[in-house]
C-alpha cells in the first residue's frame, strides 16, 4: 500500500469537475494521504506540455495520478503517458454519446451551460436575494422566495440557503426561530401565507450545543439544556403548522440542500459544473 | 439525430457529481434538448428497483440515458440494463485505483470528505464570514480574510465571494469602489494593510450597464457613460496600488473564482463533491 500519492486535476476550464470526480474516488481510500493540485485553463498543446513537464519534474520517478477532463484529443494525449497513472474522466464517453445521439460533439472546453447568460443572471439574482433575506430580513418579500428555511440559531439555515442560491439558483430565504416564536409556538402572521414554501431544520442538542459553545463558551445560550428545549419547541412548531422538516446533524451542506429539493419537489435551474 | 432525450442521474448520495458529470458531456450536444432528473440517496436494492421501474415506465420504449455514481456493485447492476443507455461514471476506475494504490476501496456512498467535521466547520465559518463582510462591512476584521475582492457596484463581487466561501472554504470579503474612492483614486488607509490579499474585478462598460439597467432603468447610475468612467477609475486604482485584477465579462462565477485562486495562489480546503 502507498502512504502518499500526488494527484493532479487537469482541465481546459476550471477543473472543478475533474477534482470532484477524482476526490469521489480517492476518498474511498482513507488510509492514503493524497497531495492534490489543479491545473485549470489548459487550452493549448504548449500549455499542456509545460504542465506535464512540471508534473514529471516534481514526481521524481514516482507515478502520480493524473485526472483530466480535457475534451480536445490533442491536448489530452499529452498527459496520456506511461510515466503517470492517467485517468481521462470522460474516456470514450463522448464518442459513445455521439453514436447514441447520432450527432457530433462540440469538443470545446467549458461549453457547459454555466456561462449561459440567463442562467448566470438567475443565479446572481438568487445570491443577492439570499443575502438580502438572510436571518429573517425582509419577510414582506417572501412571495418572491422559492424556499424559506426555518430553524433555531446556528441550526445551519444560512449555509444551506447560500448553497441553494449559489449552486441551484433557488431564491432561498431563511427565518430564525427566536425565543418570541419558540415560547409561544406561534409564527408571525405575515409569513404564513408562504407556509407551503417552508422547510424546518433541526439538529441534535449535543451538536447544536457544540457549535454554540465555540461562539459563546459557557453561556446559557449554548448550554445543552437550552439547546434541547429550543429544538423541542422548534419541532413542535413544525408539527403545528405542518411544515416538513429534516435533521441536519452529521450531514454535509449538499446533503441537506438535496433533501430540501426532494421534500419540497423544487424545480432547480441547471446545476453548474 | 435525436431532438429530445431523457437523462437520469442516480446516486447513493446527493447525485451532484453524477449530474455535473453528465451535464459536462451532454452540453457538448447543444442541438438536443435533454430532460434531466436526479434520483439521490439510492442506497438499497429495493430503492434501486423501484427507481428503475419508474424510469422504464416513463420511457415508454425510448431509451433514456442513465448516469450513475453508485459504488455498491449490487445496487449499480440494477441500472445496467439493455433498456437504457447505461453510463457508470466511475466504471472500472475503483478497481483500477485499488490495483495502483495496493489497497481496498471502501465502496461506501457519500464517503467523500465533505462531511468531515473540520471541513464542514471551516466552510460554515467561511460562509458566515462572507455574509458579515459583504459590500465593505467590518473592514477592521480584514486581517481574518483570505481574500478581499474589490470592484464597482454590480461588477460581480458578491456572487464570487459567496461562491469562494461555499465551495472552497475561503474567507472572502468584498469592498465596493464607490464614488468617494473612484473620484480621488485613493483607498482608505485601514484596508491597505491587507493589500496583498486584494483582487480587483472589472467588466466591460456595456455588460455593467445592462446589469445596472435591470435594477435602475434609465438612471445616470446605469448609463454607459457612468459605467465606462467608473471602470476606468477602478482600473487606475488597481494599477496605482498594484492590485491584480481580472475581467469577469462573459465568464461564469466558477471561472472568475478559479482565476482568483490562481492569481493569488490561494490554498483552499478540499473542494466538495
């Protein structure tokens, strides 16, 4: 078994997909340390040769893993060397799709729809909307929201909202369940018209307490008793108003966001490579 | 040539990677309309069979594209049918890596490091930092920033900052070049100590004017003359203070973010699948 491996991600565009792809594989080998580096925007044979030379110089005889997402065969082939473990993440797939779809592929780097002006505009608007409607701001504009995330302080509302806006173009607002609502089990009237867009977050008291402790150590706010009480109250509010909710403990931002999309059956604009 | 194709992304986790992978391929065929749907969290043979049945019922004899990122062979095999165009995005790659790395793969869905508590914490902190330091807020805390993005109003500072925080865990602040700075060509003293973390955004006057027009149609603020003047002044500020800068026109949020990482040689925490 190897204890350390160098890993490179080479792309004609940002390299984000190649890196995500490679990471999904190498994370299946937790015993090995991987040194990762991305070389984005490799769009000429000259750049490719220069990059390959750097990789080989640094390798010093060891064989690094090289993941590429290059769609130009001339540039791709420069990395397809016996001196590295070469992995073309698309391999023969474009040719395969050309046959299935009976149509020639463009083979142009970065031609994914991420730069499409309409998508870009929607996404930028969603991000601005999210920031302007963070933490209970501008509730009178909730009609414009695609989703409204409820939860107690530090239950993960903001990160999930920001993720949804940035990566799916959804206009995500979030509303904090502060003591005035928790103690009365009543949500303000002016947001209830948009109840169908709401989703509640909940978490384990221990997890919440740990997070709050980092901000306000030793406080009543971060005590396990307070966290337990607030979470119980929040869940009762969700039940009372028939708001679907989910547990975020131990989940990544992506996992929570994906479940929200599923539960509310939200139509997202294209995801972005 | 097909004019319409149904495309499914099947995953044991969020399905984000499978969708991004599939989209990177199908976007190379702009003449075809693709109807896409993700089935996330498919973690049992029973769920897989149910999902496959839905896909086949809906297909009505047409052969849809099915991209999977399933690492459990039993679940994966349910989709490997002649009734669909089956594409396992990892195919034999895990076995290949097992041989190279001389180590058995976990083959557990969603085991990517995205749920790692430290990474999650850093990322959540970066998102909160970003929101608290948007648009020139709390400049006295710029010492804690990893990167400070400068630009005129609507040049794309906020979306890029939010993206960097969400997807790379970088603490990104952004500072607006408003008229007081533009007209004097002087940046405030209290932010200059962090000049080495700064990057400037610029854009074409036409592009900026179009964006501003949507918010304030017919205003002096959104006129081509104002946009041209502000951009010229901003670029002169970048030159004066030797702040690196880049043109965002026609680029996706990811492309601008990747260039910022490159130009400032920033070390990001792991990217997230």
